[in-house]
C-alpha cells in the first residue's frame, strides 16, 4: 500500500462520517449541532468542535430521534459490511450484517442461541402464571447484527476429511445438524445510540443482560455505538464490565481533540471521564470495531 493509498478501514470510516454529515449530523439555523443538547453549553461547544473536525455539515433542522436512529443504523451496517466482511482471512466463515429496518430479520429468536424463546413464548400464551413470571422482555430486536451461517460439510472438509456421518452429530455449526432449527448464529448485537439523553439510553444495558441470561449457547459480542459528544453521558452506559463488551464512538480521536479545545486545555470532569473510559478499555473508535469482532 502506498503512502497516499487509504486502507480499507480508513476509507470506510471516512465514507461513514461523510454519509452522516450528509444526513443526520447537521447544524440548525442557530448553529446548534444535531447531536448537541440545546440546553447545555458544554454539549454544544464539544459538538460544534467535533463536527468542525469531521467536515462540513448540512444546515438543516434536527431530525426526529427515530429518523436519525434509522439512518445511523444503516450507516453502521454499511461500515461493517465493508470492513468486517473484509476480514475473512482472520475470521473465516459465511457472514451477514443486517440492520433493524426489517425487524423480523434481526429478532434474536431467529438465531441458534435464542431459538428456544419461540417455544417459551408459545407456552406463556396459554399459561398466565408463567407469563407473569417471565414477562416478554427476552424478545430483543437489536439495531444491527452480525450473523454467522452454519457450514455445509463440503466447506468443513475442504482441507481434508474432518467430519463424517459418525462424528460431530450435534454441533450446530454443521449445517446437516440443524435442518429443523435456524442455521445461523448471532455473532454480534450492536446497539446504535445516536445520542445519550435519558433513561432510554440504558436500554442497551437491559438488552445486553437479556442476551446474556437467555442464551442457549455462546454469548455474542454485545456493543453500543454512539455519536454523543458529552463524555459524562457516554460514561453512563460505558462504565462497568458485566453487560456491554465496549462502547464505540463514531470519531473518538476527533472527540478527544474537541473536548480538549472546549475545555481550553483545562483538566475537567469531561476530560477526565473520557480518558478514564479509554484507559479502562470501555471506549474505542468505530474503526476498532471490525477487528474486535474478529476476536
């Protein structure tokens, strides 16, 4: 690769940010960024400095949270298709990246680890006592998912005769073993939080705990991605190690610079929170996500 040639992840990151700047990452007629909290001077200052480092944003009225969220999901999914799917040499397999615009595709009961929830749901329909105990919170529909498909024997046996009809008769990775169940696995559940404004942002933690508790198999990667400019608000979902693997920011290096500029070089709670999250391996840049998913 020449010094002027961008790597796949660098180019995809640039395209990802450009797509946001052409849509939901905008500035209104008063100069307030769409990711800023209008009632917070610090939020507006950091957000303005961040956007200035990313490029020229459209001048437009702020889209509704739901509209911005949908566009964000699509941009994240496109980024991962370009980057994670290029890592087949590190993580061989048959993969898909799906986003939540088609909820039926990302519902967790579609995947091997959670298919048993369908049977559980049927039982709760006819058993009010069971329904009262279990509720229905286990039916999660993530914003973006990374899916691995079961493999046919022809692929498994490419290097030589690895499996036959006498062994490995229960593993769901073998396509011939899952004819009556979903032949796909939830490899990653990705929660897209455009901003972090209220208790609703804590849904990412609740969904993560449900994914951990209700699985029948291995735990998928469970992460969140955000464009939130305020480190203290990012910390509200990033701190702790029992639910989310990690939180990713759309532009972490630029955010660090924006926080420093907004605080005029002074050590502040915002700056301290940001550095604490990075040093504690709780916050990374979106460019780190493809490689982390290959682990």
